[in-house]
């Protein structure tokens, strides 16, 4: 891990239209409703690190991944990659350096292509040497898998093919969107070991999206916790997941079943609507420490001791005044 | 007190290549008030076990052995008699709860329907108003927000966690003696999963419903159950008290499952992983079914299959303990 910044993201927003607008909606001037999937996210990704992104479904973690690899264009905000600002004109440059691995390998690989075709597709031409090397790097026997279709392989093997496809062009950065959540535990640890080895060998930078805190603890150097499209906590993995500061991170940690405790203490209530998120802090309806200010004003993401950041009024000087 | 006794249960599937044995000589007792966690990788036969107890296996399946539910052998019952048990005595919760509700009927209507059938079976006459009140009361017990509003909703208008709670509401209305939950939380988020797990524990304590909880996540089974059953290739590998199994797993497969859970960071070394893949039921290895992946394999493991042995109030199928 170095201090060289690979990605810099400022005020990144992605709004989707909640409903398709017809002509009548325009005539009657019905308000335009947006789903605020990613709302004002700032972050930096350093070269060679693994940034874990943890959150529930609907927290915007997959959208953030898609924005970074250029699968979606941001509604607002700026992305710098290797010092260059990314816009429509230099998307090609970004796409040459980044790759993505998706959650379900059976749906992200073309079922009518053979493994060797799938892996050679990003190259634009069939290069047996490169394909063979990529497949062998991920621990598959080239002669055994090359002519097989994805359906003929097991879940763990197909996910390896998806990883081989991602590394065949030697990218700088890979977004891994829950690559192990469809796999059994024993296979999950094989894939996690492989990813850690690949990172060392090719000095890759990862963004690892997951809802599993145990997996994040293993693979990530730093984590960000997303809630309803916003970053609520950021910092070194051990700090954040061992001693969570934000009440949401605490609730998340106590919801995860582990072999240390038999009792789970989840936060109450449901994930908020992203069309009409709660006022002030988005977590306040579920938060056990909610104060008056939480309902009115949104807490900023402020630094607390070193490289740790948290967005909660409990940790701001202003908030402390309000508590008393 | 024993609620369910499974004796020498074998389940076969007829396929094009012939008869395949899925569950092999399975014995299990479930007491009143028990929560049994069934753990295994995909393809270990854990869902088949759930389906076999409720007798909803696909038509190409056949069973031998005994499933005694309060002394009645379910395998001898015909479809009509079995109907009396399903729902009101044995209730099943599936992985995707949305698929187990009718998409074109309101949630409230479906719960009322279930309740009416229960009263019909009991031969009791209950007025519409009382049924409505009972449904709303259960919604309140489960802390569903605005019960009257939820009552009027269609399944697709509810979130994943709410749907799962509606299904649990149905279970609470019917008060079955046995609830089989087949991966009920794998389609929902961790915080909701924890809420649902706590709900299951609550209905187990308050309504005295025994639960068979099927999952692939051994830490979830630990949080949920008081007994654990580890299945591999359709065989019980280890069975016993949850606390004891987690603290001191005896079978190498259970040890492997526990060691595979990521706990540390990548800087402190590699994660343990069980080498290889679970076997296919068409080509099961000879001897112990786990021997090709086992770190403690001995010559005898490759030749003869171990029998279940009782070691301090636990059952293990491994040559290490014979």
C-alpha cells in the first residue's frame, strides 16, 4: 500500500428516475421523483490497497462500483483516475485499466460461449498464450476447462473464470461486487485466498463490495460503510470493524452471526426509502441515540483521530452541545 | 418428549441414469421446543430432508423408513390424510418467501384463508370479525408497522423483511407443532436476518413451536439452534448439542467448516479452506464420503464407510472415533 492516489471521487451522485415520465406527467407538472442511489460520496482509493465497501442492499454499494468502472455515468460529481478527470471523452482510457467481477457468475458470463472465448473476449482477439496464463493463474486446468460452457462448471470454478476474464488484460483496478456471496464457505475461502494472491502478484487495487463483515475483515485494508447512499464511517478495517463508532456500524456488527456470541442485537426497523429519505441524518429513525439535531440537520463526515471519519452528531463538538 | 422421530430414512431420486440415493439411513429425534440447525454445503441433501418431512418431494422421489410425527408414521399416510398435517401441524418456510404467497391476493386475505382452513379442520365456527382481529393482533405482535395498511397490501408491495414476517405471522396464526425453515434468511440483509432470527427464537419460546432450521451458514445455526446436525453427501456426519459442537467439533468436516469462516485479516496468513469440491451423488467415493477432502484421512477411510458412533452424547461418523 502506498500513498499514491489512484481514484479520487468528489461529491459523486447518481440519481435514477423513480418512474418513467409520460407526457401527462409533464403537462400536469407532477414532481420528478428520483431514487438517490449514491448521494454525495467523497473518497480516495490508494494504489495497491483493498477498499471494502460494506452496506445493506439498497445502500448504493453496487452503484458506486459501477460508477467507478464507467458502467454508469454520474448525475453529478467528479471522478479522477490516475490524475485524470474522467468524462465522456476519456472513458476509453478508464476502461482500459479497470475491470469488474459480479456476484453471480452464471448470469455475468455468456452461457453460449466457451470458457476460452469468454476469457479472450476482453483482448479483442484470441490469444491462446494469454488466455492459458490467465486461467492457470486462477488455478484452473486450461486443457480441462477451455472448451467447456459455464453451466458445466461448479460455482467456484465459474467465479474463477470470471476472475480470469478480469485479469487477462492486466488491469490496474478491479471492482469485486460480492464475488463470494453466492458460494459455499469452503469455496469462498478458496476464492478469497486467490484474490489476495493475485493482488500481491500483479499489484492490483481492489474495491471489494460485500455485506459480510467477516469477509471485509479478511480482504480489506480500509473500509467505508454505506447507508442509504451516504458514507457513514470510513477508516482502517480493524479500527472500524473492531470498534465501530457510528451507531449503524455498531448495529451492523451486532447483527452478524458469529461463533463468539449466540445473541444478535439488530437495529430495529427497515432500510429507508431512497426516493424520500428521512430528514437530517438518514439513520435517525432506527438510531438508539437519536437526538433532536439528528432529525433536522445532516451530520457531515468529519475526521476523528487520524484517518478515520464518521458522520454522526455524537462525535461533533456541535452535537455534544445539543445533547446536554 | 419426542415430537418427531425419523428412523432409517432413505430418499431416492429416479433419474435417467437410474435410482440415486440422496439421504442415507438418517435418524433424528426432535423434541418439543427444540431448535435443530441443519448445516451443510449446497448439494448435501439438507433441503431434501425438509421436503421429505413435509412430504413435498418432487414426483420422481421415493422414500423408505419411518417419519413418526407424534407417533404417526407420515410415510403411510395418503395425500388426503397428509393434508391434515401440512400447514396446521407441520409448517414450512421457504428461502424465497415472496414465491410462497399468491401474488394476486391481498396479504390479509391469504392469512385469513389460512386461519379459516385451520378452524374448518377443527370444526369450529368463528366470525369474520374475530378472524380479522386475530390477524391484526399477530401483526402487532410481530411489530409490523401499520397493521391495517399491511393487511390491504399485495405481496409485491412489501419489502423482503416484511414478507418474511408475514409468513411468520401465518405460522403464528396456525400454531403448528413443527416449523421447517429452509434457508429463510439467505435472500435478505444481515440486519433483517438478525431480526428474523430473533423472531424465530421468540415464537419458539412463546408458542412452543419446534423448529428445524436449514442453513449453509454454521454461525447462523449457532445463533439459532440448541442442536446442530451436520450433513454431508446425504449422511449425518455429526450431531449433538450446539454449544459442544461449536466449541469442540469432532468430525474433520465440521472442523473444516468452522475454520473456513473468515475471522482474521489477510496479513496474518491464508484462510483455511477445505480442498476440493463436494461430491456429486452420481459418483460418490468409496468408503467415507468425505475422505478425498479430509486432512486426517487414513487407509481404512478409503475402503469402508464408518458407522455413526455415540461419543459423549454426540453422534459422529468418522473412523477416528471407532
